[in-house]
C-alpha cells in the first residue's frame, strides 16, 4: 500500500525562483544537468514542485509537443523517498498532459512503477558519452551534400523534426542554444540535420534526423570535428544502428532507459528517422 500524502507538503507550479533548489536535486543524484538546462526545460514546459515548509523536495515537468507531452525530471529528494511523493508528482504531470498522449524515458529500475500506472515500453534509449575521436566521414549518396544550416532553413528543419519524432518540436527547438547546425541536402531539399549544443558536462549532439545510418554518421562526424577536445554526450534509440560506431569512436555506452507511453506511441514518417534525442527529459 502506498503511503498517504503528507498534509504539510505543498504541491504547486514551478517558478524561475525554484530553479536553483530544483537543480540541486539533480546534483544530489549526480546527474550532469546545468542550471541552464533546467531553465530551458522550465521555459518550454509545465513544471511542478513539492515543498516541505521552505525546502523544495521534489520536481516534475510536462512538455507539450503537439498530440503528445513528454514527462521528465521526476525527482524526489533521497530524504523523502517512500512517501508517495513521486506518484503525486506524476499525477500533476499527467493532469498537465490534458488530452495529449504522455511519453517518458524511465530508468530500467523505475520502469515497473510507470508500468503500474499504465505506461507501456515501446523502445529503449542508450546514453553514449566521452571524449570522441573525430571519425572519417562516410561518403554521402549521389547528389547529397552536407552544409551548415541557417535561419532560413528553420521551417524545413521543423518539418523533418516532426516527421522523425511524431512530435511538434516548434517551441522546444526555438529555445535550444545551438552552437552548430548541419544538414544534408538532395535535389534542393533538406533530408536530414543534426545539432550541437552545450549541455551537462560539455556538449550534446541531438536531435539527429536522417534517412539512413550513413547520413546520420556523416552528420555526427561533421559535428564532432567542430569540438575535437570536448566531452560529448549523445542519446540514441537503441535500435538505430549507431551504438558500435559510437563506441569505436570513443563515445562509450554508459546507460540505458526505457521509452514508455500511456497510449499509442508516436511513429516516424516521411522517410526519415530519429538517430539521437534532444534530451531524455524532452525526447
């Protein structure tokens, strides 16, 4: 039987003033998120916190993305585990989804809890990171070129991002701090792209959208060449085919999480596929 809610705990929407204390929760778990990473998520999501008096002891986010909403950074302070706080936070996060289908990425240990709430696993995500070697670039297909992306590519980039993920990425991608953006073009049409961003302990590559594995490797290799000495993280669908290649190039597989949905999961369309997430909290 789950613990009854503690009457003194206050659950309310997150504000910008809560960010330092909320960030401290992820530091406690040794997660790499910077305060800036929390701030970005708070801007594009509905955030929730729980307080014991003045002390912030838990957090959760719901990020609306079209017909879906992603739930992330559901954290309860170690001192308050086992009191049903995480379940109450999930109730707030699910309510904020409204009619959207909820999605989340769960640790393999935490997946049974979400399964008990009706979530069903539909895939897995592998976290790779390290100081990468700059790989030799695979040749592109006939008529394909790789180039830097600019502001006038934004509409085409958004369309590819939605086709690959099934999610409306307009608000999320508008808020990302992007250092380098590259794309693959064929017959005057953008057919894939990848973004390099500050995140956590260094840089993050994602999202990566491409028609095939060869395009994805080329895009990632171009971005790795921009930061040859940096610590880089990339979160990939486990079945996308990149894992061995990333390992060979210094980005070690260090963790796996379960992709879960409370309803029908999104599907890729338009001949493109996701090869890297934005973050696990946003997918």
